[in-house]
C-alpha cells in the first residue's frame, strides 16, 4: 500500500503546534537555538540566559515543555536547555 504524498500546505500545517499559539519566542528563533556557528561559550551562555528569561513568563510554558519532549527538540524550550540526544551504543558481547 502506498502513502499519499502530502501537499506543501498540508505539510506546513503539520509542523504547527496549536498548543504553542501565543508563545513569546515566536519570531526569535536564534535566541533559543542550542548552538550558533562561531559563537563563544560566553556569548552562548548569555544568549541562553536571555532565552530562559523569556520562557519564565511565557503563557504557554507547560505546553512548550510537553511539545519539546514529544519531538526530541534541541535548544531552549520551557526555560530548559535540551541538548541533542545521541544513540547509546550497545555493550560488546
């Protein structure tokens, strides 16, 4: 059985999480990114502090936390830094 290919608008709509409507981070993605190329650790730490301050007062913080866990997201979500997960290697037999 073949799957129907999603149309562009349908695909875009599937990326939107209605629970996050009203999020204070909207349009400010770089502030919440995990890493930015050529950024110093000091700049990264300061940027993450600023992002957390936005999150703390965000009206959708709880929904953001749930969405981040569901999608294995990285960066600052619900005032927490979520780092990329790496698959754990199986122990040698």
